[in-house]
């Protein structure tokens, strides 16, 4: 009986020591969207890309590699390298320049004619490379999303 009691005490002690370790924070894929888009005189578009960290711990984001598509047109590559440390449940932005296809430019011009009532659908998909707070190595997180871009009243060549 003493032996059983001693083993049970040892088991409870070991279990309580294991519970003392740091809690593991849950990691979830980020949300990537276009916060703002500006058309430039040289034909390029400057995208302000918003990265939302949906994890319970901070993450160091290093790059995006994916596609940006306006309407049903052929997508263009969305690629950027940066260094953003985004806290848990927070967001930050980075700027990416892209060269749109002629069809994408035509879709934007058709919507611009309608003024603030005009809008175009867009989608983004790809991978974000990031290192979660409690991990030693960075890894890729897939993202995909879609929304609408509308002209900003009073600010020419700008869409949100």
C-alpha cells in the first residue's frame, strides 16, 4: 500500500511539473487583402497589401508569393520581400508594384467611368512566408481572398 501511495505521489508530482511549461500558442494562416491601389503614370499599379495575423502569438513575415486577379481576367504575379513583425491579432501593410494586363486596365477604366458607384472584383491567392513566435524556422502559410475595389472620391487614380 505504501508503495502504491508513493508511486501515485510521484505521478502527481511529475504531472504538475509538466503543466508548468509554457503554453503553446495556436498558429493560424494570415488574411491577405488589398487595402488600397493607386494607378501610376508609368502604367504600374501600386498595391498596399494588408496582412492580418490571425494567430495567438506574434509572427515575423518575410515574403508574399501569389497571384492578383481583377475580375475574370488573367492573374498577375504578386511578389514582395519585406520584414514585418506583426503582433497577435494585429495587421500591417506593405507596398507591392505590379504591371497589370491590358484587360485589367480596361476593367478598371470601365468601372472608373461610373464614378464612386463603379467597382471591380479582385482576388488574391498564394503563400505568405512567416516565422511564428514559438517556432525556430519560417514556413509558408497559404492565403486566398476576394473583395471589391472602388474609386476613392476626391483622390484621382486611387481605389479602396
